[in-house]
C-alpha cells in the first residue's frame, strides 16, 4: 500500500476510536464541474468498455446515467416504484416477535431514514450506493458518496475520479460497516438497459421538432432585383413585417423549390417514441401502466398494477435484508437502537375486501370500535337507537337474523 494510503489509514484509525464524534470526513472527495455533451450509442459503448476493463473506471457510465435520468417518463416510473416503499409501514420486532413501538417511531422520525431507503433502492437502478454517516452538532446524518468516485469491482475510492493513482480501499477501512456502508447489486443496474431507449427517444424527438420547424410554417419567397440596393432593402423590410415564418429573397433570374420527399406528419417519430416509452415502462414497472388511453382498459391496468406490486414486494425484501444485515447493526453500535431488534415491513391488507367482510358481519357480531377506527378511520360514537318493534315483528326478525347468520357463517368459514 502506498505512503498516502498509510497516512489515510492512520487518520481513520484515530477517528474511529470515538464512534460518536469522528474528527472529520472519512472519504472526502473533490467536486468537479461536468460539461454536458451530446450522448449517443457510441458514448454508451465506450462507457461500458471502461466499466468492464481490467482497471475499470465507472465515472463515464455514471455520468451517462445522470444524463439519462433527465427523461421525464423514466423518472416517473422509478419514483412511482420508490414511493410505494417510502409509504410502507414498518416495525422493529424483538426476539419474541412483538413490535417495539417507541423505537420504531424513533427510527421513522430520523432525517436519515428516508435517505437510507433511497440509497438502498438506487442500487437497483444505478448498480451500487456508498454512504457515509456524519455526526455534526450531535445530529446523525447521511452523505451519499458520488458514484463517479467509486469502483465497487475493486473496492476503490478516488478523491478525484479522473486520476488513477492513490485509490483508497474503502472496504479495508475500520469505519466500514459502521460509519461507511455499501449497497452493491454486483450488476450495472437497470439504467444500463434503459440507456439505448432514452437515447433513441431523444433522437426521435429532435428529428420531430426539426420537422415541425421546417414544415410547420412554410417559408415565404420574394423575387426581386437583388442588384438594386433600394429594392433589396425594401424587400427585407416587407418580409420582416409579415410574421415569424422563415423567408428568403432570390433574384428574378433565380428559382427555388423544395425537393420531393415522403409526405409525413411525424408518425414515424411518434411510433419510435411510443416504442421507447413502452420499453422503459416494461423495464421499470414490468408493464405499461396508464399510458395507452386509446386501447387501454380497466382489466389491463389492474393486471399491470399487480405486476408492479410484485416488483415492489421484491424491493421490500431487498430493503429488509440490507436493514437487518448492515443498517440496524450500525445504528446499534451508535446507541440509536437498543436491544436485539429486527426490521420488518408490516404485511399489507386488502382494505376493500376487509371492509366488505366487516360490513357483512355487522348485523351478526359486536365488533371492536377501536379496531374499526384504526382500520377504516370511522369515528364511531356509539350504537344507533331504533324504535322498539312489536313482539311478532321481533320474533320474525330474530328468526330471519338467525338464518342469515347461519348462512353467513357457512359462506365465510367455508
């Protein structure tokens, strides 16, 4: 190991002696200005070659991912999948399987909790995430290390990603596993498969906009004597005053005409854009959700939502694994979580189906008011008073009610 790495190791060992107040950042990095250039398939292939080389560099691919994430549909599909994780309820369970309500609420209220979830989920799309916890002003927070400075294949961190020398072996640092945590999918991420579709989509949009610019407003032509300065100036003034359409002036002896081309209103570009959008939706959500309003149906959309929910359940399992193997032990070492606890998402319920069952059971059973308030948000103040029926009516109602209850029990418990 180089001399600089030995110095970094000694400094990190000193800062790790006091876990609650590190002296300084363990993995400092330099912020670099990134110029935006046009990306194409060649840029993608070059980035893949650098990421898969013997001495890999990931910053070209990560910069390409950042550019791809500007796409509106891709962003909406990813956020739609993420938000279902963010809104899911979770619990910290003790060894008996009971929920520790206080510590569960404390974890949910931590500002870094959502950042932790986001870093774990980003490893699905971007391939990996490396985070560093900080403790400034006695407040634990999270900093996500730029992926351009990381090569997870070798476990290298670069202060300046454009340089090849003096990498820090972050997995060998004493803070790794406590102050520093890594979420690595061992793959290039889903965005690698989204790159060509976003690039082709941009190409189609660019061509379509150029078509609109050229053929949307036909140009105007004026023939005049271009050798006469006065006539030329007057012609220019007239054309400028006539509107915003493109125009040009030719001499009386010259001619201009458009070449005959394929008559189109942009369908070829529209079809390519739709294809790319569909491929992006299939990649992230597993189905095309709510986009085809012409040929769509409620059954198709419901099936698509079910497919998305299967992917969300997979994400929930991934988050649980990282939380129980990395995050919870780290927070326990800081004293933020006490005792042997396990992170678990609460099982989801079909509230609509549960309400139908509850509604059908109301005439036959006394239900817990507090439970109904928690499940359905009903503000129940007491029983509703009704006029007393006659003895004959009361006997008939009891008989009918008994028969209906028997039928309900047979249907439900069978």
